């Protein structure tokens, strides 16, 4: 999608937040944001960690923490642990390979 639009971050955020069909569209857009545009999309990614209505996106991002640059992974993990999804986030973060990020779950 990034090659098809002059504003890939904005367009991927829109898809992640609004796509209902196909069922995987929103999570695929969120994954593309995190892995390909993490810094530019950071405010939205962090917001998902504190939004119960974005639980699926948040949990998917937690599964990708080892694929992200450590500073971004740390911020996402911290946001998840500080929000309403903390009880579900903690065991996922505890399984991350990156020891620095994993330590946040303790």
C-alpha cells in the first residue's frame, strides 16, 4: 500500500481504525504501520495500547515487539502496561525475547 499512496501512514491508520472487511485488513494495516512506519505512526500505536476498543490491534502489536526497534517496543510495552489492557499485556510482554522489554513485565 505504501507505494500506492502519497500518505501511507495516514491511509494505513484509516484502514486499521475503520476496515471491517476483510476481517484481517485492520490488523494487517496495523502491522504494516508498526513494522514499516513505526516512528511516524507512534502516537496512534501508543493510543491503541490504551484503548479497549482497539484491543485486537494492541494484542497484535504486542506479538510483534521483537520485530520493532527497542525504543518503540519499550514505549508500546509501557503504554500497554499502564492502560486497561495491562492484565492481558503482561504475560505477552513476559514472553518477548528482548530482555530489556521483557523486564517491564516483572
